[in-house]
């Protein structure tokens, strides 16, 4: 019987520069993302032509983006707009378009911290003020009501996450390493997920640069 040799595992380093796909970008551009700290090229993807993205498409089917073509994917407050069964489709798309050395950076609402306000019967009281105005727990859970009222139904929320659920979902979609954090004061979650394994010092560097 021939001996089957296993390929040596390669732990990747931190990419100091590259191209990131800004999915569900809306009106935001690179200078309003964590990638502004480094010299990265941005490609903007959105379902709404009105925001003038480079690519028009959905995060569950990014057929306009080639396999293994991106150094990073940045998703800010997008995955909560999907139905729960669509989230793995989107995360697998994120992983598909990443290079082996690539990573996904994701932020979304933290339902655990919001639930504390709801339990205190503060459902419609402002939790914080954004550029769009006061944001209540009801807005965080179901989507920004003034925008939805104006007809922007893309703003509706259809699922939600805690830190544990977000990390487990990323792991289940094939990401190798996940760094996640919850910012209770900001009612949000952050996760950095690598497609393949990185060196430990690379993970530490990424945490410093990209996570708040």
C-alpha cells in the first residue's frame, strides 16, 4: 500500500494591503471603514443601484465576483437583513471569494445587549443617537423604522445574533479562525474570520488594526 503523505499546514501572515470587497456598502466608502487605517483598495457591492456601487448584487449570490479574488470582505450591518436560512449562503459566498490568505470582517447588532433594554421595558426609548437620528431597541431588532416607513424595505431586519451564535455560524460555514467581541455600550458585535489558518502574531495584528 502506498504511503499517503499529508500536505504540510501553512499558517498565513497578516496582509498589510490588498483589495477588500465592501458588501452592502450603501453610501459608505473606504474612509468610513476600518480599512482606512491601511492602504487598501475598495470594491463596493450593493443591491441598490442608487448608491452607485462598483458591482450590483446580493450578498447571498455574488456571481460577479470570482473565486479567491479578494483579500478581505467587509460587511457592516448586512447579515441581520437576511432570513436566518440565508445567512449561511452569504457567509459561504464571503469565504468563496476570499484568497487563502484572506479574511472576513463582520459587524452586526448584538441582540443580547439589546435584550437587556427590552427586559427593562425600554423598547421605544432611544438607546443611542446615530447620524440618522435616535435609535431605539425596536429599531435595532426589526430595522430602522423611519427608513422603512419611507419605502426603504432593504432596512428591515429578519434575523439576529449573539456573540456565540455569530462565531458558531462562521465556524459552521468553513472559516478557520474567528476572533469575536461584543460591545455592549454600542449594542454591536464584531467578528474577524480567516479563510485558512494564520500565524498567532498575524491574528494579534489583525485584532489591533481591524477590531474596535
